């Protein structure tokens, strides 16, 4: 017996003149802008040069696009995709974790060139990264992307007959449900879980920034530990859903675990720095 199911009509790709748009891309862009707005406010609160930070953000968005595409290359190569196809900038998969890595690396390069202190800037950016994730996931919810394994839990997403979910889930659609069933299937809504987790992370980061005497760099390390671990856990629900895998893990789990481990290392390293904690 199903006590409750989340179910709503997806908003598929739509056309505006010659353009074919998806709310996935639209909200990814809006998420970047909203996250950049919050991060810029945090930069100003720290007495840093917000104009220089905006310049670093222009580098970060280019780095994010590159990272989102190319962090998936190792998984493609392991899956047997020909190297030229795996490296094709206009094909293949994209990864939000790769976007974070590419954007952070590119932004840091610009930050160092402009003479901004990297660790305080990273700390200021951490809440923006969490907020950007919350907003960006709205697009995934709208088109119903990143569904996980089947579930009977009341917060699963039910695909009704005739629903046009994201293309990666075309195989889950149906014209007629199984006998005696209302839905074609009910699946973990991993994108929704990620949004909720990122919203909680945003609250934790804002409170920690206000109430804890953290050393420079530790707030950013907290973001890395939490979000990396969150993706490691949630992407276990997507194993077998078509994502690239490395043994018993999805590629996103491998990436998330790596980010979490780096975050733990950075948090411990910054804890023993001789720099005094921020007042």
C-alpha cells in the first residue's frame, strides 16, 4: 500500500524561436548568479575587494563549464568510450561536481593574480556554493531528472502514464501502468534530496560563520566535507540508473568521496595553522 507519493507533470524542453531550452540549464545559470550574489555579500562583509572578486567569478563560470564537462572524461574512458569522443566538448555528460571543481580552480587562479587572500575568499564563497545548488536543483525538479532506484517510501516520485520526464529516464515512461497500479513506477527523487541537503548545509554554514571561531579556510572545508559526503550517499540511489560506474560506485560517488576526503584534510590542516581564528 502506498500512503503518499510526490507526483507532478514535468516541464519538458520547450522552444523559443530557434532555441530549444530546458529549465535544467536555465536554473543552473540562475543558481550561479544567486550564489555569486550571496558570496559577494560575504566578501564585502570580510572587508575584501568585491570588484576583484567579481572578476574572479567571470573566470569561475568558464572554469565551471570546462570542469562540468571534463570531470566525466575518466568515467567515459573507463566505460570504453573512444578518447576523441570522450574529449568532445559538445558531447558526453556533465557533472555538477566537476562544475564546482573547475569553477573553484579557475577562480583561485584569478584570485591569486589579483592579490586577494585565497582562504577568506573561499570561506566567503562557501554559502554561495550551497545556495547555488539549492536554486540550480529547481530545474532538475521541473524536468524530473536524476531519479534513483525504485522505492515505496512516501517521498518517492511517481511517474504517471503520459508524463514526459527528462530524456535520461525515457525508459521509465509508460502509456499504460502495470495492472492494478496508478503509476508507471515510483522512484527516489535524488535531485530533491540533494536540494534539501544543500538547504540544510546553507543554514549550517551561515550559522557556523556567525557563531563559531573558525580559522581561515575551515568554512570552505566544511562545505567540501558535507557536500562531497552528501553526493556520495545520495548517488548510491542512482547506481544502475545509467550513470557511469567504477566497480560498485557511480562516478559521482567517487568524485564526491574525493571532495569529502580533501575537505577533511583541509579542515585539519587549517586547524593547526599559526594564523589566529577569525574574531
